[in-house]
C-alpha cells in the first residue's frame, strides 16, 4: 500500500513539474512576443484628422513615361453621369449585417511611397486582408490605385491613392467605406525602405521576369537606388536579361518588381505582381529559422505602423496555427468589368461600384462564390 502511495506521489510530482515547466515556457513565449509587439509604431486613428487642401509638389510618380501621348478627355457629360452614379449609390447603401461582420477581421495592408524625410505620400499598394473565422477563408482584395472615387469629407473626385496623400489612413478608410461599402478600421502600413529591408532579411525572392518587362523593371530599380541612404549608383543591381525564367531578387529589385506598371495591363498586372510577392513572402516566413525570425522582428517591427492594439496583435498570433490552414482567395477590384476615362489629360479607371460592392461582400462575408457575370 505504501509503495502505491509512493508511486502516486512521484507521478504527482512529475506531473506538477511538467505543468510548471509548461507554464514557465508559456509565460516566456508570451513575454518574448510582447517584447517584439511593443516595438511596433502604434498609431491609433484620429477622429479629428487633418485633410490637406493640396498635396505637396513631390507627390508625383517616380517615373512618368513620355512614350504614351495623352488621349482626348472623356466627354464632360459622361464624367458627370459617372459621378452622379457614385454618389447615388453611396447614399442608398445600408449597413452590413452585424452578425456576419463580427466573424470577419478586416485589416488593410498599405504600402506607401513616402520618401525619406517626408511625412506625406500616396498609398502605392492597398490590399484588404479579410479573415473569416466562420467560412475559414482568407480573402486578399487589391484595390487599384487609379480607380476614380469620391473622397468623402473633402467632397472631391480623385484617384483612390490620393486619399492617403490628402488625409492619411483615416481618409482612406472613409473613402473605402463610401465607395466600396466595406468597413475597415485596422491597418498595417509599411514604406518602401521597410519593404526593402524585409526582403533582404528573408534572403530575397524568386520571381519570373519576362522580356517585355525588363526595361521598366530596370527603370524602377533605378528609382529604388535613389531611395536608399546613401543613394547608390543609378544602375546598381540592374537585371541584365529576362526570358520568363525565375530570377533571384534582392530587396530593391523586389520593390521595383512590385511597383512598375507600364507593361501588360497597367495597374491590373501590377497588382497581380504585388499579390505574388506577398504570397512569396508568406511562403518564406513559414520556413524561417528562429535566428531569421528574430532578425526580422528586430529590424522590421519598429518600421511597421499600425493601430492594432497589443491585445489584437496577440489574438492574431494565437490564431496563426488555425488560419494558416484557411483557403486563400486573391483578386482585385476591378477585375473584368471597368472602363477608362481621361480627365484633364490623366487616365483613370471607372467602375460600377454597386456591382463590385456585392461581389466584395460575397467574397468576404459569405461562403458563396461571387458572381462572374454582371447582372443588369
């Protein structure tokens, strides 16, 4: 009998030690994660944000091709009709079903073209990552920067990427809500230099580069060279050839690959490249060793700007093992239904927001496949 008690006592001690070790390990992991999370640049949104009357003169494309002559302006009556349709649709929009919305985490990834020593820039990349815990699906929606939208509050029509330049993340949120009917209040923003650093720490990316992309690819590598401190040689890291095969790109080259848009179908092809780069980054992260993870955290997290609280960051990290198994859907607005308009010599993309609002809603909030054909 004593022997049984002794064995039971030993087992109890062992179990207690294991539980204590697990608890200590769990606390240690929590503290480590908390240490890195607290390095982020936490900037909550401001209800009393400032809207600029004009954007600074440096807010221009890094490169403006002169090979394409400006076409004639679209008839003013057509432009006014488009604007009226946008405003009428926005005025008739009703709030989304709160029960469905509660199952979804919407986080806007913003890649800005803010230059060193500047506080204002455009949102060069806008990808809405929607995590639906009910349907177990992640939807990555790219918004084309040249889409012609109304900027609420400012009460003017501009390209979508102008919202960030005029009123920061707050005006961009308002603009997406007004034009696309999607509610977003969380964001993660990085600038060009942060992106370059992240790719270099990850060891670069392998992507296919085609012959017709080579010229503009190198032009944007040149632009990347001017961004780094101190600026490098104009032709540093140029790509010598392109035949559709995979090439290993460093941070500057990967940034250029994600940015150029004068080949293929303009911004449509560019957003495809951007999503390929994001997927490539995710795949790299899955196979990172501890040393690389620590280096990435140390270097990149301080360069990330977000309004995600510490608790929200920890919740997302806790969800990672589960959401890594979710189906991933990637697309862009617009896709097959749009038209070009030329306003004051500048090409913009015009879309039917009612159509895309419904399509976006189906993708994010339900498990139904979105419509493939426009219903009139």
